[in-house]
C-alpha cells in the first residue's frame, strides 16, 4: 500500500507540472509584447529627449550667440518688435529681459543723442576754418567727419596747443567717433602721424593702421633669426616700435613651426637675409630707399639692393589703384594681414580677425576693398591665419586665432617707429625735396 501511495503521489506531481503548448505559446507572446512595448516607450522618450535637446541648443544659440550673423538679426528682430506698440510680445515671449535690455540700451542712447539737436545754419562753411586746420584736414582727410568735428568743437582744449599735439585713444569705442568712411575711429596719434580705425563687414572685424609718414614703417627680423622667431610684442619691444603686425610666411610643419625658416626674400637696407621663392605667382614688394614708395613686381636678381625693406608673398591685391583679386581668389575666408600705400605715401597696415565667433575671417577681396576705401594705390597680402595680429602701444588690439591668442613665433614683422626716432627726408611728404611726382608705379601682377 505504501508503494502504491508513493506512485500515486509522483504521478499527481508530474501531472500538475505539465503545461500545454497553447499555454506556453501564449506566455511567450505576452513576454514579447511586453518587451516590445517597453522598447517603443524607451525609444519614444529617447527621441523626445534628443528633440528637446536640439530645441534647447537652438534656442540658446539664437538668444546668446555672439556670431555676427545671428547677433545682427537678433538685434534687428528685437528692435523691430520693441519699437512697435502692439507687438512687444514677439520679443518678450522668446527673449530674456536682460537680452532685450542690452539691445534697447543702444536705442535709448540714440534717443538721448537726439535731445539737444537743432539746426542753426551756423556752420555752412567747411568744418575747418583756420590755416592750420585746413592743412591738418588736408593731410588727415579721414578725420573730416561730423562726429570728429563736433568732438573737437566740444573739447577745444585738445587743440589749444595745435593740431600736431592731438592724441585720442578710444579702443573701447566709448566716444563713438567715426571716419569720413563711417568706420570706427579708435586712435588719433598725431605726434606719431598715426591713425587706427576699426573696420568690419559681413562676418568679420579688424583694425587698419594708417601711418602718414612711410619712413616710420620698417622691417624687423627676429633676434635669433634662423633659429627661432619672436612674438609680435617682443618684436615691438626689442625694436622700440609703437606698432607692429606679422609679415612673411615661414616653414610650418604640422602647424608647430617656430618661425625659424622664412619663405621668400627678406630684405633690410638692401641686404637679403633669405632666398627668392621660385613660385611665379609670388610677388616681391617693399619700399625703395630713393623715393619711399612701395613697389610690387616679379623678383629679379640684384633688385633688392634698391630697397630699404622688402619681402615676398602672394597675392598682390592692388596695382596702381586697381584691385587685381576677385572674391575669395581661391583662398577662402581666413584671418588676414595686408599692407598698402596711398599716392600721398601713407602706409596702410590691415589685420582682420578670423576663426572666432566675433569674426569668422574675410576674403582677399574684402582686404582689397577696405584698403581701396582708404585710397590705397598699391596693396599686398601678407601671411595670415593664426599669425595675423596687431600690437599697439603695449597691447594686443586684434584677437589672434592662435592657441595663446598672441599670434605665432615669426621670423620677421612690419613695425612702426615713433616719429621722434625717425629721420625724415621731407617732413610733409616723406619724399625727396627735388621729387615733385605723386604717382606710385608698380608692374602689374602676373
């Protein structure tokens, strides 16, 4: 009996654990459905999170980005909405109060400036009325603007000792002075025959230095030339220069070169410290000793002996008053440095920032147009990229795209010495007294 009972119990246990095919299949389906539902839900949340992240990033970019294109249209949008009586909400719904307030501050400042305006017809004549000021504005025609004239009238003490003592530094643009061409007037350093102008265009910002006496502009080579270059501030300090910009290109493997090996000629006082670049498109250019004029041409052996300073680079921008570059010229948009000269002998040194949110860079045509705006008769491109930098009076006044923000170690630099340290051939023109010609001639670029 005991045996039978055990057998019955085992049989009963086995029967209780048997699961039908239908039951097993049904359970698998439930498990798969549950798993599929969880995956769909997870994917839904993932897509939603990605979409939300994209929207947030786009919103923050539109609201806070300093990229010129976005900043410009954000400002226009807010100004348009906030100056329309019934549509303030178009701005207030989307932009924080702090962003709106910053934009509208400029609007309020503009309104403030209008408060004391009244026509009097008292100054129908030229803005200059003395023999000294006529001579001054003839030389510094860039200053013959309403904003500069009004500023001098409000601050006559600045010229009470004569225009030749006038010194204004406004790199922060607080005075809001403009040139005749509508650009920001940043430095008026008449004792050193120097103006510095803030230039900008679609997606770029830069600085243009105008040196009225070409003898003040010279070429400096690195103290350890051939071994290692110098940064631009060091160039200025060791050469007692008040302003400097980068100049030649140099051998730069993997972007780690230290400015030891220059590309092309490097001429100082008729001596060539490098060697001619064989590429035909490269142009030789510099200032001749005899007439202080900048010439651009193909290189020929022995010509360097005529030059106070000279170098080679590519491309030529302006030849005898005509731009010879169009668009990007195949060189894209980059940080750039250029040099030029007017018919009157003024030297133009231009540096445009690039590869940064405040300034993406510009084309070579942009550089040519800026210099033509300020009457360049000759113009050449210099080395660009992270080397592009301008240093003035103990400070960097452009923002290099280099890792340090100071530019690169360079083999040479174009520098400006103080007027008191310069020997002038002719104080008014920088030309020999027996040379009455005002036209600067160069050979056409290839």
